[in-house]
């Protein structure tokens, strides 16, 4: 009999995060919607409820250590475990200009790097205790050093740092049952991606959902797009 898994998805009140939560819930995963705004999270959960999917909402500001601890504790209180963490919450605060202010860089790193780091550090001990864990970091091809371009410097640097966090966390996980990976959703039609993006949110979420449910012999410490490895 397959064990029911529990997932916490950050920034899951809209866009790719919401679609990841929906796809996981449809696959039978008990999925918790992490949302900075509790009201926005509850609104997002309504269409899931019409499908008969249970998706509790927890208030989660990834830039606030107390909020991170409280959200993890609330999820543990609901289900007694966290098997899957999807670090999806992210921002793009800068534009195509080649220079970003220090404030924009700090703000970007707080959400895109420090937040995932805090969450990973909080859930990893639990995952070690239970001998199972899947951590998925929603990164971007814009963070690839192998194909690094110009513009959006704060965003690009933050996603490169998130990829470094993936490698470090995978190495430090300390248990064969824990897998930590990064993924690139591609250019997706979301508030961040814009209407000209060629990919749907369903396509953008697919690889994250696959990584969240990797089998025992699945990869760790990798970077993926469309379920295939890509260069760092």
C-alpha cells in the first residue's frame, strides 16, 4: 500500500505554485498551500475544494523566520509530517537594465534565496528522522552560469545562488532517502512571465511535480527542465 505523502508549497496562492499544489493534490498528496496572505491563500483553495481536494492554507512569509517556523509547525500539527517541500515563492524586482540597486538585490535574495534556505533548514531534520524527503527549488534558466546573459541582474544572481543552495543541501542531506533538486519551469504565462510567454502553467508545473514524487532511485542535486537534466 502506497503511503500518503504531505507537501508544503510556498507561494501557492497563484501561478506556478498554485498549479503545482493542484497537480500534487490531484495525485493524492496532502498538499498545504503556503501563502503570504492568508486571505489570498483561502481564495486560491476554493476551486480545489470544488474538485473535492483538501488543501489547507497556512500563512507563510518566507522572508520572516518566525513565519517560516510557524507555518512548518502548523503543517506538522495538521498531518504530523512533511514529506515534500516545494520552494516556489519568488520575485523579480529588477528589469532589463544592467545595474540593480543594493536594495533590490537584498529584497530579491531575501525571497529567492534566504527564504528557501530557512525552509530547507527547518524541514531537513524532520525528513532525516522519517528517512524520506523531497525538496524542489523552483529556479530559472536565467540563473544558469553556462548560459548567463544580461539584464535582470538581481534575479539572475538569486537563481544562481538558489542552485548553489540545491547542491549544498543535496550534499548535506545526510540520508539516501532525501532528494534535493532545482527545476526551471521555462517561460510561463503568469503575472511574472507575462501574456507573451509560450508555456502554460500546467507545463511549467510538470517538472516540479515529477521531482516532488521521485522514486527511491531518482536523482538528487540536479537541475531539470521538462524532466531532463540541464547545465548549471
